C-alpha cells in the first residue's frame, strides 16, 4: 500500500541541527521528496532524492535514505528562525507515475 | 510573475451553494493537479490532468468536477457544497508526468457555513 508517516511536531533551539524523520511503505518508490510549507502559503520543494541514492547534501540540508528500513530523514544544520514551517515528506510510487503521496507534515518550531 | 496562481484566495459560502476555483500556470508545464489539505494539514491528491486529459481521479465525490480548457488552466467546480468540503485547496503543476517536482499555488481557503 501507499502510506507516508511523520511525527507531527519538532522543537529545536536556534543554531542546533533539526532532524525530521519519515517512514514510507511503498518499496517501489522512485523519488522521495521534502517540501516546506510556510504559514498561508503553498508547498515549496526543498529537495528530493532518487531511490538509488543513500544521501544528498544541499547547503544546510542533508537527506538520508535507508531503503531497507524505508526511512527518510531531513537534517537542517544551524537551524534559523526562518526555518519555522511545516515539512512534508512525500514519495512517488513506481506504480503511479503521476501521483505523489504526502505525509501529514512535521511542524518545526525554533526556540531562542 | 506568479508561476501558479489560483483564485480566489479565500472563499466563504453557505451549504448547498455551487462554487468554482480557478488555477493558471505560466510555467509551460503539461501536468496540473488539485490537492485538498484538511485542518490537520493532511494533503491528498484529488485530480491530475496531463495536457487537458484527466489521468488521476481519486475517490472524490462527483460533486467535484475539474475542467481543463487548455494545458495552462485547471479549474475546479464544486456543486452542492457541504460542511466537510471546508479545507484549503491547492493547485499544482509539474513539467511532465514523471513529476520530479511539483510547483504549488498559494491555496484557496474554502469555508462552508
């Protein structure tokens, strides 16, 4: 089946690293994504990873993929107040090329 | 210039009414989508069109009817609105059906009273 799960909330101190975790069920997923949603706005693609990769780094963002455990994580280094948002994990199943399945989102809040 | 624009941004209406939400993208993408986000922020695909042709139609009541007059536009018409239709509706587009990336509009907040 197709299901993507994430914890609902994460609170980190400014300057620390944030790690947002996600698990998915469809082992045939070809792409896995992280989207960011700021208040009152649409989702914005942050980064994505092909299923044949283990890791992808893009400036402060590091994505780790463990295909065996169907686990995806997003690490944000040096978290800033502007990183406060909801972060959505998503997958594109091989069986449905035009459909992206989203998790429920993790609300990241930054404390001083 | 806004890449994916949808109107209106807010829509407040009574139960039983019929309403439409419009979406336009100026990115030259072939594929467009409607997603529904509920109050818990859960995001679920409703429809997808590729070059004016319907390719995804999830389990959505037939009160919801998408229309794509051309590949740059995808409108959503909702008949006989119900309280449970209250949500934020997002339009999105992608360059091709393999959709490495989705580009989202800013959403239409629909409140049914």
